[in-house]
């Protein structure tokens, strides 16, 4: 079983993750193609840097020539400009049209509620950002990603990351998610980081990404909304039910984008797993931190078969609820939403309940860290008054993915094995369904060809 371990001992940001992916072997051409497919005038450059004795890959994103910066560095530069005589004169003469300034990964968000609360004019030294007439809404960002010439699986992952980020910000600012807008430059920065992260994670071809507890840092940080505590409100909202800690360093180490990426991509959060390392990559942050290597480490390898035995062993959380007065149409929606929010499986069984009422037994399998979120969905979306919860041990076959190239497009084959011997294989339904719909061919034809291609590939080996 091929796994990746993300070691966030010095935090996590979008550019650090991209650097770690490249350093671990993901080709730079993949990122170049991905960035070009967005058609947003963005580019990136890579360099080798030293962070407290560790050589790492640094990724810098440029948008129309503007380089993204950590937000405290950005605001330091902005304040210096604000105190320059020419800037004060310019600001005084254009109090209602502040000078455009570059925006960074963490200065990209605004809400309609925030804009409504701003005074009509702000002194130049205190004015945090320009008016946001060119902000991108979440719907527009999703449209850009959906129209990009990248795989549907990458689009889906990137959109899930943006959904998580926008949902966290909407809750913090007490507004509807559709009111969330991303500044022109910051939205592009975020799209580059998030879409490339999705593409790179898929290119790793791993069965799961395991993440360490995250070092979030401490102190305060300046941003468009003023001075915020570290971790920033949106960051800690995203990291609910995730193990976090602070080493005491007074710097923001986990950014909102980094938190959204890791929360979406990681299958679980745990200490260093027993594994045989194959590739190791280090992604650098912008700052040099005293006494600490400001890098994130990505380790790709194989789970040790000695520790797994014939099958994989883990513990899952089982959630159950009896439903006897729920619209059947709603039941299907609930199942879909639970699976979208991280449930490992969900199913219903017809049952005869008290007073001879027919009902359904809803059963959900999930990870322990997702239990509260899944319970909240069950309570909010169904009519149940109680949810039963228990932990159970699970044995599972080792699984991996292999692509086959059908005449209509690529199909992923899910391969199950025990002690290195393949015991089962099946084409991924969603891939086959999409190709069948796009090319107007029977679904079974796509599935049959995928199986035949896989078997011929096995025979040649």
C-alpha cells in the first residue's frame, strides 16, 4: 500500500505544499500545464533555498508580475509606503479611491457585510486595502476551475478545497457563503495553490495521505481585517477536530489556504506511520525562522507489510439512527451528503419499528475525527432524535489505483490485494459513467473495455 506522510512540524501553506510535491518528484511541467489551463495570467517560479540547514524547494506565484508575500511582510511594506510623503499626498487627494496595492494569499478575502461596515474614507496609514470592485465570487472561481483543461477529479478536489475555505470564512464573518469574495490577485494566488495542490496530490498515486499534528505558531498577524490572533479564526475553524499545537514561536505557521488543503486531502491525522520511505520532499516557506527549519516535509513510501499482516487494520466509527418518518427522497440526499463530507460508507436497511411502523436504519462508517461533523449532518438533515455511536476494528485489503487508456478516455482501476497478490479489481464507476455520458456509449461497454485492458496489461507483465 502506497502512502504519503505530510509532516507539518513548521506549519503548512499552499506554496510550501507545492514545493514539497516538486521536491518529492512531481514534475514541474504538470504545474505549468495546470497554471496555464486556468488562463488567469499567472505563473510560478521555483528555486532551491536553505532553511536552517535543510535544502528545500521554494515556489513563488506571480500574478501579472505581482509576487505573493506572507501577509505580515505585505502589511509592513504597505505601512512603509503609507508613511512616505508622496504616498500621503496621493492618499489625501484621493481619499475615496485609494491606491491599488498587491494582495497576498492571506489578504484575498472580503465579505459584503465587511464592506458595508467600512467608513466612507479611511486615513491612508490605516486603510488596509483598496475598494474591491474586481473581487471574484465563489461561483465564478468554481466556473473557472470547471472550465480548465484538467482532469475532472482534479477539478472536484480543488472545488472541495475552495468550498471548505469559503465555508469557514462565511461562518467567521457571519454571512452567506455566496457573499464571500476573493480579491483579484489573491483569488488567482489561491487558485494556483489549490488547483496545483489537487493535481500534484493525484500525481503521487498514493492510497492515502496521512498528516501529522500541525504546528500553528502563535502571537498575532496583520491582515485586511486588522490584527488577528494566531491561528487566524478561519484557520482554526478549518482545523476543528484536527490535532494542532504550538511550539511557542510567535509567527503564523498555518495559513487558511494551507489548512483547507490539508483538511481536504488528508485521509487521517496521526503520528509518523510505520512505512518504508521511497521519496522525500521539502517545501520551503518564505521566512527564515530562528532555530527552526521553515519547511513542510512530504514522505512517500510503502506501508510496512510486516505491520499490516495479511490485511490492513484500523478502527472506524459507526453511527446509526432509526428513521420512521423521513421522506424517502430526502434519505438519498442525506446519503450523498454524508459521503461528500468524508464518510467511508453509508447505507440504509428497511426495518420494522415500534407500533409496526416501517422505517430505515441509517448506518454510517467514518473516521473518528469526522464523527462530530457526520453526526451534525444526521441531526440537521433527518428527523431522528438520537444517534448511536461506537468504535469497531476493521480489516481491509490493501488497495491501489492503476489507469487504463480506453478509446474514450482514462479509467482508474481499483486493485485489491493480499500479501502482494491481487484478489479483486474493478473499474471506477464515476470514470466510466462520465465517459459513457460524454461519448454517448453504453456504460457497460466502457466498463468491459477497461477490464479487458487491465487484464491484458497484467498478462504482459
